[in-house]
C-alpha cells in the first residue's frame, strides 16, 4: 500500500541549464554511445505504446487514464527510496552530490502526481489503497532488486538512464494531449495538476546527463558494461509491460465488472 505523504513548501529549483553548467561532464566513450543506440528501440516502443500514443492525442479513455494514475502512484512515491539506496555505494563526492540532489527533487513528485490524479477526479484513498497489477508490481520489484544488489553504475543505468530518461519522452508526448481533457467531466488541469509532466519534460535531461556521467566513471570492465546494458534493457522491458497492462486492464471494452475504484 502506498503512503500518503505530507510536504512542506519546496525550495526554489535551479533551471536545467544552470544546473548542468555547474558541473563538468566527461566525453561519452564509444561503448556507451553504442549502448545508447542499442537501447533506443526499447525507448521507441514505450513512446509509441498505445497508452502514450493515445494520451498524446487526447483520446485515451478516462477509465484508462485514471487506472494508470492509480497504478503508478506507489511507483512514483517509492522512487526517491531507490535513489537513496545508491548514495552509500557512491565512492566520490561528485556522485553523492548528484544522488542527494536527485532525492531532493524526486521527493516532491509524489505530491505532484497526486495533484494530477485529483484533477482527474481521483481521491487519495483510491491512490493509496488500490491493489496493484502484477505487471506494475514486477517493475517495482525489479527496481528494488537492482538498486539493492546492483553496482552503482548498474542501478543508475536501470533507474535514472532508463526510467527517467524514457519518462522525459512520455511527459512531452502526454502534455500534447492534456489540453483535450481539460473541462471534461469536471476535469480542471491547473498548473499544479500539470507540474509532474512539465517537470519531467524539462528536468529529466539533467538527470539523464548526470546518470551517463556516473555510468562512464564506474563502468571499467567488459563484464560491467554488459551488466549496465542488461539493466537498462530489462528496466525498459518491465516499464513497457506495466504501461501495456494498465492500458489493457482499464480499457472500456475489457474493464472487469468487479472493479470498484479501479482496484483489481
């Protein structure tokens, strides 16, 4: 069961450009460029999956939109914990600073996701008490597993490079269709309701650049390169599986009659 979090007023955030200018980044090695190229088809599958594609056009059903928002709330709420698991692994101040800053940013995202869900007519109880689909739980369990047992580079590859990097594309696509939901069935998409998508469309570029720097610094052997690549690939496979499960489960055609409040 997800937690209901209380938040104080956040500090003013730096802009993406100012954050990137404050740090020095290495040139990407050839093996990393090759890995990114091999991972791109997996990202494309996510960006072109029915849930993302239909949301970007504003035609995803409200049942599916609400189901997705409910199912992914625990994942979003837990994300800072996975980042925090890697702080103790970081052998240098540079990486620790990046991870600590990322936790500070991510801790506001559960609140923003909740504001978005409430704008679509959901309650806190629906977000925190719903049973989670097996495919979404599989994604969550993989995140726990790789962040607990994986190396720093492997964990960052699976979590920040894959999930956050790919989510930037999802957020940009979804924002294109959000305006078509505003005003439907009492939906009122305020600035706060769009904050999660707006922030991920902008700030995930920072986290992606920082993730690639950590991966570059701490992936030295051929074996560790394979681990990093496999972690990224498997992470996106689970991500796609979870999104597709939400799309299919909450489809107006296939929605089970025994679902109440989108709990399975």
